[in-house]
C-alpha cells in the first residue's frame, strides 16, 4: 500500500516513515510543505495520504486544503488528517462531500501504533476513522438540547461513539466484549431513535451518524 506522508517536523516525519514501513506500507513520498504535498499527490498516485493539517508556507490549514483539492481532482482519494488539537471545522470540511476514505486523528494517537495503523488501513479501504475526542465534542455540543440523543441508553451512547469513530459491529462487539448480535440490536435502536435510515454498510452508517451529530441546531 503506497502512502504519501506530509509532516513538517523532521523527527515526527521520520518516525512515521519508520512506523509505516515496519507495518508493510510503501512510502511513495514524505514531504514537509504544501507545494511538495500537491506535487507528490499528483505524481505518486498513492493509495492513501497521511497529512498534517498545518504545513508551510502558511502554517494554517495548508495540509488540509491541499488534500481537499487533491480529492476534488481524484474523487475518493483516501486522506487521513493529523492535527495537534481538535478543530471541528477541519472534520466538517473532510466530511463535506459525503463520501468515505477520510480520517481525522489527533497526533497523540500516533504513539499507539496499532490504533494509528488501523486508522490508516481503514481510511485506505474507503472507510472513516474519526478521533474519539472529535466525537465526544460533537456529542457534547448536541446533548444538551437534542431529545433523540437524550433518549439513548448509556450502552447505546457507548456504541454510538464507537460507531461514529468508524468501528464495525464486529470491532465494537470485541471492544465491549459482547456478541455481534447484541451490537446489531443496539445499532438498530440507535438509528431508530435518531431517525436515521438503517444501513449495513459500515461507512454509510458512520457518515449518517456524523452528519446527525454535526448538523446545525
């Protein structure tokens, strides 16, 4: 699996290259600026891009904007964005086209190699990988005056958080140490209470849940 990596801090970039190579990824390009990222995405045709939000020359959201432009030119290009802090606007921009192959992780997750690599693979496969803190903020923002969310049981809310992160029923069942059948029942109840269409497509249901959590009040 070919990866284009964009990170301006040398030590972190070098560490990510070594980590991804150790897990069998091929690094097509490892760059440190927005212009370099744009060229690498156009020339390397990677299977997935792992991109720091803030890159030179602007050090604002250069990396994110380069990745979004590349997705316009190559629809469905898988992009996993790394950020130092939770910025809901970044997550919203990533999800705006309503398609999969996107992820948003805090850089702290990089230090959990298995979690990070799982996110890269999930995004590369067309799935969605959202940082738990992003989901927590979206839930907290809506919880106060969103009656459907208030109707969820504690277990359903726990399942919702994991679902919104991009977890499949099997992965949620394994984490909560219950059967897949139990999780399927919970997810059905969640979709019913939130007024969403039930779907067996993992990515479609993630996008539906995120759209519900992120909609305007």
